């Protein structure tokens, strides 16, 4: 008796699902999905167009000064690197002499 009721309940549920599927309006669902996709595409395209136009206008107005300052920054950085290199070469002699003297004093102070 229990298995018969369970079987009938399963069959009844299956027929209920089939009835819902049969009564579903696929045309309306398809139109709704197409409208959602079209809206999302319009928002994405509109936003991308606005951003690209804004960037182009910004570059037209400020592009020359950006390029000039970038070139100046590159030259200043190269000049600074060269100055550090030459200062390092000059300081190496001083550092070698100072470290030699310190090591000699430490050696002779330990021996004496």
C-alpha cells in the first residue's frame, strides 16, 4: 500500500511538472531574455563610447604637456643616475682609504 501511494505521488508530481512545462509561454520568455540582453549590450556600448570619447578629449587637451613632462622626467632621471654613478666613483676612493685606515688601526690595536 505504501509503495503504491509513493508511486502515485511521483507520477502525479511528474504530470504536474509536465503540465507546467506545457502551459509555459516560451515566446514571452524569449522576448524578455532578448530585451534584457539588448539592454545590457546598450549600457555596455554606451559606457565604452563615453569613456573612449572622454579619454580622446582629455588627450587632445593635455596630451602635449603630458608628453613634454614625461620626456623631462626621463631626462632628469637619467641625469640623476649619472650623477649618482660619478659620486659613487669619487666616494669609493674615500671609502677605501677610510676602511683601510680603520682596519689597520683595529689590527694594530689588537696586536699591541
